[in-house]
RNA sequence: GGCGCCUUGGCGGAGUGGUUACGCAGAGGUCUGCAAAACCUUUUACACCGGUUCAAUUCCGGUAGGCGCCUCCA
């Protein structure tokens, strides 16, 4: 299994071999839970989910951790608006609980597995303690300084210790944007310094914190969360850190700085893997352009959440996908065709001609593609190849079910758990066959119509009738 | 201002120095009682201009257009 490493020192494909020789440890930057996730967010988690599936199928044990950012400017602002009568702490909890629930529900609907993942909240007591502890140590060693509005990380001190700030993106004066310099309104010593801890402002939730004899009661900065949660759950260095391409800088860069300032080893994670953004009609999704969609939008347009998953898997995670409704429709049609193929597992009478030898090879090809920097488009090609051969080469129900299970483990398209039709429907199909044999065309067509109303279509083949869900 | 990417047939999306994926959609056909599905065929694509080469969509240079990151962001 190989995956592309975004670290500047690498920028190439690397083998995914567990650092500890046993378990591949993966950390995924999760959502900030202040609103519904949009489909761009979701695509990122489809990537992380598929990566874990591919690593596991390549034969490794996997430990996968994902966080919820449940305290930041947006969550606080929104919680105060929606729950003005509660304390800031309670309001924040109410709001983030709600959106964590909705987020998990979205993940399940797009076919992500939740059970293999350890979810951690930034506001978990353990996390809060860990953040205070790390900030305190950074401060003791001179990597953090106290300003009027909070505690900041000193990039200068980090550099002086001989480490590189700029492991993911070359950082220098030339490529610092105007906007960033203009927005540099905080009480920092240098533009790139970032907040480790923010002192409480009126109406904000806060946690007690004393540093250098000062009362700094307030809340953690964004980057420190991931440094602490990843280490608490996975240790350091761990194997793969994933996230959207936009998190490369500054978020992951800052994580690295925090996580390695006190260590001899400057490596936080061996591999950083980033997924590209999806575009809407060729443009980046943004609230200002009002071109973002949620899973609810997809469903209300009549599409299956798994069609969205398929759409995402149809392009490579490191290339931008252009999302259009037309392309989603194509994915939905393909999904329907794959489901019709999968439904043949219930119909051995029609398909029991030959052995399923090509199936083993077919799945091997999918796995090989997935192991090559998660080349899901290629893997899907192998899948459609197999599906197209299905009818010609015959289906042995038990082997077919086993194959579908493997395919599901890789793609999460849920092709293997599709139920059979009812006995009553099977009786109707048999009845129609009798009518056809007797050349009672009107009766046979009536039965076909009736079945169709129940969502079951029938086609007649040389081997007898075959149904599929229309 | 700095860095990087992209431009393929109706749509999406791979890939390759010469044999031209795949999916979706359209057309015709085989098959069928009719359908459907499947199968076959089909609409012969690689932004533009130069260059290298026996040969370029594929390599090099330039032009045009588009996109992303450098700031909260998946």
C-alpha cells in the first residue's frame, strides 16, 4: 500500500508500513461542529474512511482517531445565539451535541464506518487537561509567551531550537499574503505566531488556567487540540495524518511545531495525506458564493447518499472533483446498475452456469488499485468490469456473496446487504412465467406492471426471468 | 506579490510517444410475444501556437482560459 506524502521532505508516494511494526495509526482532522456538514466536508471523510479501509485490506491492523472541534469562535457565537438563556458552557454543549449527532448521521448515510474510529472531543476533560499541560511545558521551555489576550506559540523560538517551521509549505516573507498581514490584529510578536490559548471574553465559555502566575481562564486555540488528541490516543510519531488540502497550512504546520518543539524527533506523523477540494460548477464552495450543498440537498434532489459516495470515489482524492447535478445523476445510474448486478445473488436459478474464477482476480485488481495511492477510479473500473462480466460468466451465490462483502469492505457501497424480494413477489414472477408459457400476454404484462409498482422490474433471459429493483 | 495545478468526445473522468480506458447519456442493431437487460456497432476527443521526433493528445517552449494555496475553511 502506497500513499502520497505532502511533507516537503517527501512529496512522493510512500509505503504504508506501521512505525511500530504492528498497527498503522491514523489521525483525521474532524469537523468543527457548528452547522451541518457540507458535501465538501463529507468528501474529506469519505477519503479518510476509504484510506482506512484500503490500509486494513492491505493486511495491517489500523487504529483510527478523529476529533470533533467543539470549541472555537463559530461554535461559541452560534451557541450564544441559539441558546441565550443557558450558561455559555451549557449552550456550547447543547449546540455541539446536536451537530455531532447530525454529523455522525451524515457519515453513516454516506457509507462511512463509525465503529472502527475513536472519536475525541476537544472539550473532553482529558483533552483540556492535556492542552494545559502541553502549553505549560511549552511556556517553561520558552516556546510560548503570554500576551494580553492569550498565549502564543513563538515560531522564532522554535526555529532557534534548530527545527524547521515550514515542513509542509515553504514559509517566508514573500508568500505571506497581504490579507494575513492586515489581519494581524492580535497581540503577537510575529505574523505567523499563533494562539495556543485565548483568554475569556464576556459571554464565552471558559476553562480555568493559570500560567506564569497569571489567571488565563479561557479556552484553547484551534491547533493545540489536534496535537494533544493525536498524541494521547496514538502516541508520537504516528503513521498518517489526514485532512483537507486547506488544512496543510497553517493548521498542520502549526500542529507539527507544537508537537515537536519539546521533542528530539521533529516528526509528528510520518505521512501527511491531504485530499483536494470538490468544486461546485467549477468554483470553490463557499458560503459567500452560496454554492455549497449539504447531504439533505442531495437527498431532496432525489439522489441516494451512496451515489454521492460513488461520485467521490470516481475521481482521485488528489484531484479536484467538479460537482454538478448531472454528474451526480450519472453516479446514481451507475449505482443502480451495480445494485441490479448485486441483486443477482438472490437468483441462482438463472445464474449457475460457471465457476466464479474471474471474481478473485477482479477483486485483486481492485485492491491493487486502491493500494496505489488510493486510486479509486481505477479500482471502480475493475468493479464495473466485473459487474459487466457477471451475467456472462455466471454467478455462484455463495462466492458471489463473499465477493460482494469484500467489495463492500473496500468501497462501502453496501452492495452485499441488499435483501431478497418477498415470497409474494416471487410467486408473481412464477405466475407470470406460467402465463407467458401459455402465451397469455395480457396477463403476463399485467403482472409485470404490478411488480413494477412494487419497485421490482423483470426481464426475460435465456435462463429465465431475472428481477432487479427499478 | 509568492507557490502550485488544470484544460481530453454531449457530460464525468482515466491514460499513453505510435496500438486511442471506463462510466453516464444519445443513435442504430441483435435478441424478445412486447419489453427490459445484456451484447454489438456508432457519434472517430485530447484548448491554441510553435519546437523536438520517423511519429505527440502524450516531451519542450510560449499563448489563452480556468482553479487552488499562501487568512477561518474539508
